């Protein structure tokens, strides 16, 4: 089971390794070829322009000069050439920088390399000078190449060649045999959680039981006597001061 699951994983690992080696080789060869072209374009001496060229540390100064002193075609050639020199950085560097903060890393690397080239121009090459506008145009060309094509290609490469831990396939655990369950002994005194203890019944008093068996009723209270047909108590007729006692005496006479 484990050998069958490990075989596709090993094949995928070797495929990723070959892809990395191939892509990195192509990228390095492209950077070497571009470096040779960049050296020929930027580090070639120009004795004719030695008295004309001056260093520029103010952003936008050379661009205004292109617009005012140059013709349209000459300005496009000068500015467009600097932009095109930065496009290969946007295509090749995203493959070499980490996946996170790819655009920022590529931009900073391009700006640092072009500053180095401009410093070499101003210090060692005759007829060349340091120009901050060239660095800005080269960096803009790198961003242009990154957004046009470098971003998509590098994203696909990093997703396939460097899969994250969340995307990596997890090994399938082997199924375990079910363990037999031993029956639990049932005792007489064992109580189940669902069983309920019967509530004790309240015993009735003996006098109430005896009365219910014989059918007799409990005597009324002392304050309540038997009433006659007229609604008065029966004992009122025998009282000496009552009206009925006087009538009875008259009848007897």
C-alpha cells in the first residue's frame, strides 16, 4: 500500500526538480545574453559626446531635454531604448526571487543593477555620465515586462515547482482492523443511567382510612349547628325568650 502511494509522489518530485533545472538554466542564459547586450549598449565609449554629456542627479531633467531639444523620433529612440533595456529584468528576475513580494524584489533588484551600471558609466567610460532618468526608465521597463508576461509565467512556475504545504498531497493513512468489543458483565445491582428510582408514596392517616372504609363523615365544627326549614337554627325554638316559646305557651292555655 505504501509503495504504491509513494511512487506517484516520487515521480512528481523528480518532475519538479527537472523543471527547476531547465527553467533556471534558461533564465541564467538569458541574463548572460542580456548582460552582454547591456554592456555593449551602455559601456561602449563615445568620445564625440565627451564635451556634451554631463551627470544628472535631478529626476526629469533629461526627459525635459529630450522633449525640448530632440526631435520626436530621436526622443522616442532615446527614452524607448532605456525602457526596452529594462524589460528583460521584468521577464527573468521573477523566476529567481522568492514568491512572496515578487514585484517589490524585482523592482529593487532592477534599480540597484541599473544604478551600478550608471556609476560604472560615469566613472570608467568616456563620453558617458551618470543619469538618474536612465535608471527610472529602465525600472519602468522592468515593471512593464513584469505586468505583461513575467507575472503570469513566474506564478505558474512557482506554483508547480514550489508547492506550499497546504497544497502538497497528504499521505493516505492505512485502514486499521476493527478491534472486537468485549461484552460488559451485567449485575443485578447495576443501575442504568435511564432508570429512575420510584418516589415514596405518602401514607394516609389511619383516621382518614377508617372513615373512608365505614362511610362516616367527620363531624362539623362546634360553631355550625343544624338549621331548620326556615333557615334558622333548630335550637332557637326552645329558648325561653324567643317568640315561638310564647306562642306555644298561649296555645297550651
